[in-house]
C-alpha cells in the first residue's frame, strides 16, 4: 500500500459521513413533516456522496483490488473508525438535530482546513463538501434554535438531547496516529486545533437557543479506535445485510 | 346567486374546458368540480407519501453505496411529488392538516399497491419498473387535465417517474444478469408485483364509477381497461429482455388485435386490499400516524418560535 497512514486517514473522515448518512436514511418517511423529510434525505445524500468520493480514493491507493463497496460494507465492527457521536440513534427529532449540529460544526471546520491539503484529491473533495456542509449546519442550527426557543416541551426535549450527546463531542478532537502522521505531512488536519473554535460556536448557538451549555467534564471516546457503542452492531447488521448474505455479487 | 345564474356560470365553465382552457384556483368552479379535484389530487398526494414507506424500508439495507444514494434520491423525489400535489390541493381551499386527517382516519384512499410488503432488494427494482411504470401510464394523460395546478404538477412528476421507471428496470437487469440467487430474486419479485400492478390501473370499466364526468373534465382520458392493456403491451416485451416470465399462463400475443390477451384478475383481492385488509394497510397508516403524532411537538415548537420572532420584530419597530 502506498501509505497505510493515508488510507487510515481517509477512512477516519469518510466513516463519519457513512454512518451519519446511514442514520439519517433510516428516518426517511418518518419525520415530523414532509419538508424535514426532504431536507434530512438531502443531507443523507450529500454524506453518502462524500463517502463514495473518499472510499473510491482509498480503494485506489490501497493497491489491492478493492472497491468503494468493499470498504463500506465488508469490514468488521472494530474496523470502522467513526466517532461515537454519529452512530447515536434517532431517539427523537431533537437528538437527530442535536447530533447533526454537533457534527456539522466540526465537519465544516475540518473541511475548511482540508481544502488546503497537499493531497489534491482530498483538497478537491473538501472543497466540494464545504458548500454542502454549510447548508447542513445552517439547517441543523436553525432547528436547534426553533426547538430550544419554542415551547416548554421542546426546550426540555432539546436540552435533554444536547445533554446526552455532549459527552461525545470531545472525541472529535482526538488525534489518531494517522491524523498525526498526515498532519505532519501537510496532508491532514490537526483536529485538536479546531476545538476552541468549535466550542465557541456551539456555545453561542446554544445560548441563542436559550439552552444551557452542559457543564459535564466526563467524555466518552473509542469510535476512532474501533471501540463502538452497542448501537453500532445493529446499524452494521442493516448496512451490511446484502453484502454479507450475497457475497461477491454485483448490484 | 340564483339557480339561473349558476347554470349560466356552469355553462361558461364547461365551455372553457371544452376549449382546452386551464381552470385556475381563483376561477369560479362548480362545487362538484372542486370536491372531485380535492379528492383525486389528495388521493394522489397520499399515494406519494405512503409510497415512500415500502421503498424507505430498503434504504438502510441497499446493497451498494451507488444504490443507496439512488434509492434515497428516489424516495426524496416521491416526497417532493407529495409536496407539489398537497400544494395544488391546498389551492382548492383545504389545509394540509385536514388532508392528513383524512388519510389517518382512513377516510381518504391512496394507491393500494403500497399495501404490499417489500421483502427483498429485487422489490426495489420491481416497484420502479412496474409501479412507477403503471403510474406513468395513469398520469401522462393528466398533464393535459383541465385544472391548471394539477396539470403543471403532473408534467414535473411524470418526468421524474419515467426516470424512476428506467432506474427500476436497470436494477432488474443487473439482477437478471447476475447469479442464480439474483435472478430468482428478480423472478420472485415479478411474481409478487405483477398482479397488483395490473390492479393499480383501477377496477374494470364495468365497475368503475365517476368516469363520464371525469372524462369531460379531462381527469380521465382513457378507460381503466385501455390503460391496463397499454401497460401490459408495453411491459411484456421488457420482461422478455430481462428473461423473466410473467406469472400469467393465459398471457398470449393476439395477432388480430396486436395486443396481449391476459388471464383473469383476482378482483376479490383488489377489493379486500382497498377495504383495508391487505398485508400492510394497518402498518402503513400506523407509520404515517406515528410520524405525524411524534412530530407534533416539533411542529408546535416551530410555530411558537416563529410567533416569538414576529413579536420581537413588532417590539423593535415600536
Ligand atoms: Fe411519485
Ligand atoms: Fe405518482
Ligand atoms: Fe416514482
């Protein structure tokens, strides 16, 4: 393989898009309104589209005869590198928007740096993604404001979601070996440096939404190293169902 | 208004339709025209959004990323169709909430085909190929219907439906060129969807109501039986290309008519499903009701938030 680190680095970014796209896809047709269904599907489509670009690139540099689908569907759970945040379930619409916003802020900061990568392919994917993710962030942020500063019931529900999702935010800024190696080469982004801007933006929005910023200092991590939550196995059972049941076929 | 005046308006109205003029929402129209259109357009809108459910069922299990993206896009298109059709219906003076109430209470109907389950990936192919295919045959004539908002919605919808139909056929083609399991899956899907697709074109002419009035208003331009024949004649050669067998032993090309003769349709099954006793009627409606009920707090919050912002604007202005 041309670069083990580069390969792992790409998967570290792409897996977040895949798993979040998968979660949003589960909701299609079951949301609170036709408009939110359409928007949620749109975001899912963007994320799956980004995933494909990353995996196609990863497949190419793997040097083996891999395809984007081998990477997407045929790894063991421990091989997926997404953060715990994106695999959290669609408990209710507040969780869906909370998870989305807490990821979108990070995602946009990441792509804004990645567009200057020395790796031309990654830079191009990032550039294209910035427009999409800016829209995602606006959509989810607007909903947090509506739900946070809506009715007493919606405020409580939105607060509950933010409180529950908050412990998964710190993992976004952990540096893996691949992250460190790629950042040193000017290919990857030093995500630890995005932390300050991230929390500043999130806190501002939560305040606008009349929500409290969680004070908890306990954080969960593990996804980046393939140690996931109990939810992940079920998500993968759905995701991988066809490829596992009917191996080596074209669809 | 006197009866005389109303009769006069009705004559002018019918003459406009006969001249192929479009009726717009703000135009005067007979009450029966309004009611019939609310019923038909909302039934169509409901079909679009209930139709999202059987296909949505396979988004999380799509076999490749390319197929997952295409399926997401398709289901999203159906949501879009629902949206234009509800909007067209709202121009006739009924709210979306009311329309949803009618769907949830069972008062309004939707296309019965969506009360069948999607059991394998091949069902995504069969639905696109057959169900979107039959929908196009039903809907192309409506692009020239007399009510302007409906006609315009149909032009846009039909374009997307034909894309869905080709995409469905392509899913089937891939399966039919694949392994034995894949080909069996495709044949099984055709076996299950063929007859319900034929039923989708509506009851046989002898049992079909409202037709004469609908013809005059261009809500219907061909009879159900003619549409069904058109669908069969178009689809059988496609099944041949796929190398699949249509599950009808009586299906035979008739040289005299240039059409396919086909076997008897089980209309008892059709009426059973229409009356609410198909395999998934309850499940489909419960899913819609659950989405609506679980979303109530979200919609309330959006309204409350908008009202607060409005109030703030007024305060600042003062
Ligand atoms: Fe549609
Ligand atoms: Fe349709
Ligand atoms: Fe369609």
